[in-house]
């Protein structure tokens, strides 16, 4: 369970997204848009820069944990009507899955 310290920010963001779904708040929405944009940018950069991808893969958290987080995030955002945010998270999830597959394929 030492990997929890690697994933604490993702859990906090998931809690913010769940709270946004039930208590619409413009400040929280802006914070989530900024975080989502930065996360999407980092995933895109890691896609084209292998050194960033290796650094991102140093997390001890299991990849299944991140897929569960991304799935819950997309489901909550779609349910609450934040379709553009959900679309951005689907792209983040897709890039993460692609990076995971290509990284594991090259390691075998």
C-alpha cells in the first residue's frame, strides 16, 4: 500500500469531481479545467518524449488503479453533464492506455 502516496493527488481530484457533480461551483469547475488541461498536456508530451514517459512510469501505483480512477471520473462527469470535461478525460484515459501498452510491449 505504499503506492497510495504516489496516487494521492488523483484521489483528491476524483473527490473534487464528485463534489462538483453534486454541488456545482464555478471556482471548482475552473480548478478542474486547469488541472485537466495540465494533465492532458503532460500526457501528450509524454507521448512524444520517451524520457517523460519513463519518469511517469516510475509510480508504484498499479495501472489498474488509474484506469478505475479515469473510468469513475468520466462516468461522474457524463452523469453530471460536464461533457467537455468528460471528453478531455476520455482523451487522457486513451493516451494513458496507449502509453501503458506501448511501454509494456517494449519491455517484453
